[in-house]
C-alpha cells in the first residue's frame, strides 16, 4: 500500500463513516475501494468490518440520551443480533460466498421497502398475527438479517433501521441509535471470528479506520440536525440506488 492508496482509503473512510452513521450502506463505497487497493474479495469484506467499526461506535455518544431511555429493551436485541452475526461470520469462513452474494440486491431492495413502509407493515403484522407472534416474527427477521450482516453486510444499516421501525421505534433518531449500537456490537463479534480466521488485512483496515472514526463522529452529530423527513427520503433513495448497483454487478 503506497501513500496514494492510503490517502484514498482515508478519504473514503471519512465519507463512508459519516454516511454509515447517518443512514448506513457505506459498504457500497468502502468495499470496492479495498478491492481496488489489491485485496481479494473475501479479505476485503472482512477488512471492511474493522474499517467501518468506528463509524458506528463514534456515533454512539451523540445518541446517549436515546439509548439511555431504552434501557433493558436493548438486551434481547443485542443477544439475538450477536448470535446471528457469529453464525454469519462462521459461514463466511467455511462456505462458498457466490450464492449468498447473488441474493444481496434482493435483500437490500426488501430492506428499503421495509424502511419506507415499516409503520404500516408493523401495524398490519401485529393486527393479523397478534402481539406475541408478531414480535416473534420480527425477532426472527433480526436474527436472519444479522446472519446476513455477519456474512457480508452491504446495506445492513437499512435493514436494521427497518427492523427497529417494525418493532415500534418510529422516531428516526431512536431507530438510528439502535442501528448504530447493534452494528457496533455484532461487528465486534464478527471481527473476533475473522481475526481467528486470518481474513483481516491490518494496514488497510487501520488506515480506513482513521477516516471512518472522523466521519462517524461527524455523521452522528449531523444526523440529529437534519429534518428526519429528508433523512428518510435519502435512506430510501440510497437503498434503491444501492440495490440497482448490486443487481447490475450481479446479473450483467
């Protein structure tokens, strides 16, 4: 890695970190950048987790009041998402990623729809299935999404925002604080698996981490100053664009 590559990785880390803290989906920028830096795709994927970890963690102080108010509601979310992340990370180590990668554009598109229509869908789901069964289905969705997050993770922020909304956290800032906390916690668990498996390229990861730390802190504060209606619009638009990009990459 030369100086030019390091500068590019820092710059993309800042942008990706800010975007991840605000809306999620920064993998669209950071994962290709790591491949362009010469890393094999699987190693670029694992390295990307470490590189973007600060973008979620650095945003948490900006949401400390929202998280403090949630209290014990966070524990089952952390346990379910953490278990799913470990399962997904182990799958990455032992399986061929081609099939799962081919599902990525579909997963992102569904997640974007969930975020856009989450309140209506949750009301319908709980009305049809009942409170207990509806909640169970949503936790199952969190577990499955976390497996995906541990395996690849592109667009995962949109998925977590959608699930938080389905669980009744309709306030964007509260949902975003949950997204950042879950992403931070299960990213750490995935990194333990990847580190044991020797998949992390440490020089590239540390350089991009420096940028994503700055970007994540800036993005966490910026998100709270922007009209939530506009943020939701940006998230939905970005999710659609992200899905189109992955459809094109996968099927053309």
